[in-house]
């Protein structure tokens, strides 16, 4: 730079020496000048502005960049820079940036003590609001230098400023294995967390677990002032989900101290006090591993004793004794595991009757233990919390004495059991029933009857409680138990007399707890004792209590059966009235049996006309699913007692009333009957009528094949061609869908029938049609082939409407028994008129085998 330019900056510095911009511009102008010149300007400026942060910052950075960067740590430049920083900090001691830069320089110089002193000076010089900028590198520094004593002292000072960072201090102490200080700091941290004086990011649970692990893993290194056992036990009480882990930690603490018997006692105490299976499994597994480790160590010591001198034989014997003792302990622990696990479950829920029963099974080899277990169970289990199984426990207790021949103690147990306040009367009734069965097994019949009679009597306390408007107990309502009364009635019938049995049944009726089965039993009992009318009155009383089905169904069936057996045909009107009452009371789905029984009665003892009337009424009353079965019986009775005319009337009535799905089956039977009678035209008309209800996809084998066989046997060419109505039926049901499993078998059957086409496929008009195939078989070469073909075309073009009208006329015959032999001729004449009368059509004689043996060919 020229001297003229420097002169301008000098002049400005002389004129404005206290302006920072003057010196900063001057220094920037000397960017290419030697360091000495720049430093001289810095010094002149700082004489005028000794507390200018900007000048000092520029001076220090410039000196570092020009002289220090890249130099060795023992270079004099570092010493000059340190002295320069000291001068700056003497003027600007409250500038944290300068302190941090100074510390970075010292870090490069690898001076530890000086750096620590500078950290301390910075903390003393800076205001407390700026301390966090110093503490972060300070803590990193003390962790890095590897002097735990210094780091601990620094951390203690830091915690005075930031108590919430105590957790970091603990982590550091653990990392350097200073467990004594770490345990003390962790206790303080836990106490602060409990008093909510600390905002640590750790949970009390995690801190407790860390402390427990620390004192158990390093028992000799933690602070002596800590009561380790008390800490671990308080942790068990505080954290119920970590009980198993803490018991294992306490045992580990004693193991590491070499107190093996104390550790074994801790394991035993743990498995006897935990209440969860998870904690038990954890402690038990650790206990077993502890015993195995001890056993292995003792066995090694015992085996190593053989190589020692003879004067140590005594020690060898001691080690062998220890091995034997540990083996017994190991076996004992393994054998006790099921019982210990059962104890855990019972501590978890002492009212679990199933677990008490399992406990009895575990100790069944020792009778005294069984008795003590039962006694403890019945004392512990609360009837309200037992889940309804407490009576089972009492019964098994009494049965245990009974199986070992101690009847008196068994009775004593039952006497105590009936005094327990159960949740509901049913549980008390179970005890009474079991007590009575015990007496029955011992053949004490009078005692058993006395027990159930006493249980079924109304207690005096019930009346008192009702008068005082108090809630009733199970003992007050046990006399209303159906199970108890059922047992008493059985015993009264077997052991009591007639009067006591009748009185018992009457009492059940009065209490209104009787069941339909009890009614049947009472009536049967009276019938056995020749009280027939009284048994019928019992049925009436039972039906008054149970008027609705299905409960009344068995009562009516038994009542009617017994009444008919008793009086047969002597009391006809009364019997008919009973049947009518039953039919009126029964719903439609249950009325079929009563109609059939009524018809059977009229057939045996009444009039046949009434039988037909009953079946006709039944056909209207029963559901659609039962109507076909009713008509089957109706038709059989008509065939048996009346003529063909009545049977035809029943068939026609059934075809009219039955649902469409049942019509094909009934029509098939009707047509078969007419075929047997030789009425082929009637049968054909019935088939034609039923065809409109027979979808070929479902009724191919059951209807269309039967009709086909009928026409082959008894039809003519003209009647056989009428089966082409199947095409219209296929079209009619083309929009109806079925389940595949219903139609597949039918399709297979259809495919097997020669000359027939499956209903699911449209009727083809090409060669292969069944009708066309038959015509081709009947066709014989002649000179009038064209005329014959025209005639067949005329018959084929006949409208479906005309064919249906003709079928309807055939069905609706005025006189059902009349056989009109001229129908065929009239039909032929009608066809001639319909075709316009063509006398030139040549007719030829057809084979007689086509029509069967019973019909002759037309001449």
C-alpha cells in the first residue's frame, strides 16, 4: 500500500482515535502488510480502546491464524498467544467467547492443569447465566483426562448448579466403577424423585432397579452406610412386578459376599412368598442353578482332595458330606416344585377351589396332610368368591372320611357344611343331596329320608326374616330347590308310604316348583297304585300349570295314551273332548302327532267317517312340510276303508292344497294308481298336470323318466309327442337358480337316459332331438314322405295354449269313473278340422310294440 493511503488512515486515527471503525478500517487496509505492522496498529488502537471486544477478537484471531496455526505445542508463538489472551481477559473477563477460544488454544497445547485452572477462572469471572456455556466443555474435559477424582469433584460443583443432572453423574461413576459414590448419588436421586424435587428424565422404577442391581452385583464396593437388604426388600414392596428379580438380586448379594446359607434362605423365602407364576419360575430357576453351582464346586473340591496329603483327609470328608447334603437339597427342591407352584396360585387367589383340590391330590399319600389341607381350604375359601364350587370341596372332604370308613366324621363335616352361608340355595342343596346319598350308600335309608325331609321343610328363620323385611339367606330358600325336591320325591316313592308320597307331591304343587317330569312321575305313581282317576286329575293340574308347548306336549301325549289305554272305547265323548283340547292347545308344528293319535283312536274305537274328517282337518292344520306325510296316511286309510272314488277325491284335494314342491310326488303316486287300474288317459293327464311343477333339473329321475317309461309302455306316437311340453317347462324354470349340489346329480342322470336331453340345456332343434330321433326311427321310405313331414310340422306348430287347454279338459272329467273310449277318435277329428281337412294325407300302420300290450293299434 502506498504511503499516501497510509497517511490518510494515520490522519483519521489521529483525528478519531476512540472510534472502533477507524482502527478496523486501518487494519483491513494492512491485510497484506507484515505481522509486526498489523500488531503495532492493534496495540495503538487498544491503548485508546482497551475494552473493545471487536478489536481484541480481531487481534487474537489474527495472531492465531498468522503465527500459531500449524505450529508445534512447544512453539514460542503459543506462549505469546497465551499472554495475549491473558491481557484480553484482564479487560474482558465477562466475554464467554474469549474464554472458550482461550480454552481451545490450551487444548491444542495439551496442558491439563492450566486448562482446568482457566475453566475455574472462567466460572468465577462469568455471570451465572453464562455458566452453562462453560460447564459443557468442562465436563467433557474432566471425563477425557481420565482422572476420576478430579471429575468427581467437578461434578459435585456442577450439581450445585444443576441438581437435575445427577443421573449423568451416576452414569459416569458407574462407567469408572466408583460404586460407592454412585450408590450414594443414586439414593439421593431416588429421594429427590420421591419428594418431586427433581425433574429427572428417569422413572423411579428404573432408578430403583439400577440401585438394586448395583448393590447386588457389587456388594463390597458400594457405600458401607447403605443397608442393602432393607433397600431390596423395600423395592419388593414398592414394585410388585419386579418381585422375582429383586429376590434374585438379594440372593446374589449374599452369594457375592460368600454367605451361601443366607442366599439359600433367601431363595426359600422368595419361592414361599411370591404370588405370580412368573416370579416363582424366575426364583426357582435361579435357586436350582445356585444349587447346581454349589454342588459342582463341592464335587470339584472333593475330587481335588485325593491329590493332597493325608493330613487333609478330614477336609475331604467334609466336602463329601457337603456334596451329599446338596444332593438331598436338590432332590427335595425338585420334588417340592408342584406343591410350591400350587402354593403360589393359592396365594394369588386363596378362594380357588380347583387349586385346593389339586393340592389335595399332591399330598394324598399323607393322610394327615390331606386332612389339614381340607381343613385349611374350608376355612379360607369365601363362599361369595369361590365361584360356586365350595359345596364340591365340602363334599370331597366328607367323602374322604367316608372312603376311609369314618362315617361319624363324615357326618360331622356335612353338619358343618350345611351351616355355611352359601351364595345361593342351589349350592346348599348340593350339600344336602350329597349327604343323603352318603347315607344311602351306607344303607341308612331312614336317615337319608330324614335329611331330605328336614331340608325341604320351611325354616322358621324365613318367617322371621320376612316379618322383619330382611334379606333371605340360602338356608331360608333351600326348600325351593328343584334338585332337592327331586331327590326327596324319589326317596318318598322308594322308601315312604302312599300318604307321605302324595303329601310330598301336593306340597311341590303348592310351592309351584313342580316340573313336567314330576307331574308325569306323580301320575305314574298313582296309576301303579290303581288310582286312575286321581292320576288323570294330576295330568289336568299339570296342564293347568304348564299350558304352553313344548312343556305341555309330553303331558298331553302321556295323558291321552294313558286315558285311551284305560277306557278304550267306553268313554268316547270324553276321549274326543280331550283330543280336541290337545289339538286346540298345540301349535301347528306340534299338532300332527295329536291328529294321528286321534285318527288311530277313531279307527279302533270310533267311526271311519270320523277318521277321514280328522285327516282332512289335519291337512289344513299342519305346516306345509308335514302335509305330504298326512296325505300319504289319508290316502292309505281311504284305500283301506273306501273305494277308488274316495281315493281319487283325496288325491285331487291334495294336489289342490299341497305346496308346489310336493305336487310332483303326489301326482306320481296318483298316476301310478291310475296305471294299475288301466286308466292310462287319466294317468297321462295327471302327468301332464304335474309337469308344470317339475323342474327337469330337480325332478328328471323322479318324474320325467317315469313319465317317459309310461309313454313307452302305454302311449302312442301322438301321446309320446306331447312330452314336448318339457321344453316349455325348461323355459319356465330358466330363471330359477338352485344350489349346484342339487342339480348336478340330476344332470348326470339325464345324460344317461337315452333320447332325453338335460333340463339345464336348451332343447336342440338340430338332429339329436329326442322327438326327431323317434320320428326318424319310425320313418319308412314311401311315396308320401313329403305329406307325412307336412303333417308332423302341423302337429309341431300347435300352440302351447291349445295343448294346455286340452290337458285341463282331460283332468276335469265330469264323471271320474267313466271311461270314454271315443276320445282318441274325437281328437283325431279335431286335428283334421284344425289342419283344414286334408283328405289326401296318407296314413300308415305303426308297429303295435310301440303302444304296449294293453292297447291295440288304431285301424
